[in-house]
């Protein structure tokens, strides 16, 4: 049996790390029979911890699990799991998981890796300031679930109207902060979707599901994903939503917003094209 995992900046890797010190294909981990190997193909190097010291990996070297590897700001632990144990695992019936039909919000802080590489303190300040701005807004509009993603967050709301109201207020407060500070502006991408989420517990509360994945893909979508893009799509400082979310908004007390149809986008890992709208506000970046 031979298996491998590629780690790097390129999206086709099994593990993608977005950082300017990470090469497109930085490191490849492989298993050949009962032996494990790490092969470095980076410019800045990968390191394996031997005893109390870090040793740079040169080419392809054998590693002995459990092993600790380092590349840029990340540590990775390579461990051995007895294959037979997987046959004894128990799948939890879907009915025993917490299922919700709700509005999903994803926020991403743009250019955070570049900012961190230039000024770690500024990157830390921006993330702290974002937390200070976002926490009271999300609470005000009845957030049900919240999880930090490092460069942003994932949140859910019981209905689409509250999710949109929270999103618009969050954008408004961020932009007012940008106007008043001499520090670097907070640039962002926001995505809204409506669908099913499944609550699980794996070292802490989390949610999963295809609709969660769709929301993350909408957040990062760019012009190339559309077969027939109908508008100029801003790269950042924007709010995008799915057709599902827009349909839900039509059922409630709709805040005063202007939506523009972008078109159907092919999103990575999503089987069907997703219809996407731009929610244009006075803060929307001009493409």
C-alpha cells in the first residue's frame, strides 16, 4: 500500500496552507509499506524534530512516527494508527446529531497572511479589533453558533433576516472604524447562505454539512468561477449571498437592500452550480 499527502500553498494539495513562506508544493508525506517518508520541495525548508533539536529535511527522508514536523508557522504531528481500528468505528446515525435549518454567515479578513508577514503586531491588533466589533453585533441579532476560523469566523442565525441585519451592521461598524483610525483598514469578504447544518462534538462544539461548505466557497469565489458573470465582481469589501438566502429574505421583513444577480458559479467540492447574488451597499468596493 502506498499513500501520500501533499502540503503547500496550491489549492490542489490535500492540505492547503496560505502563507508567503509556504511553497506551492512544500512537503509530501508518504507511506510505503510499513515505512513513512517526508520529502521537502520548498524554498524555505521543512524541519523534523529529533530529540530536542530541529533538523532540516533534505530531499526525501524516512521518519519514525510519532514525528513532529515544522514548516513556516505550522507544526504537524505524524502518528501511527492501527488500520484495524477503523473497522471498529461506529457511525453515528444522522437522527442523533443536532440538525438545524438556518442562515449561515462566513466572514473572512482579507490579506491577513500578507499583513502578518509585514507586521505581526498589526495583524494581531486587527483580529482583536474585529472580535471587539463582531461580538456585540452577533449577540444583538441572536447568533446561535459561532466559531473563529483564525482569519474570520463562521456563525449561524435562526433566520435569514437576522443574519442579513447582523451582516449589514457588522459591515457598517467596520467601515466606520476604518474611517476613524490611522491604522491599516480592515478589508473583508462576507457570505450568506441558508440551509442545513449538523452539530457535532469533536473536542468542542462544531457544525458541518454541505451547506456550511457552500457558504465558505461563496465567500472566496472570484470571477473565474462563473460561466456567465453578469456584473463586475468586487474582489473584497463585499457581501455575497446564495439564491437560497435571498428566497428566505423574501418571506420576512426585508431590510432595505439592493441585490444584483452575479450568475451561477462552479464551486470547488460542490456538485451543482450555485446561484449567487451581490448585496450592494454604500460600502461595496467598486470592481
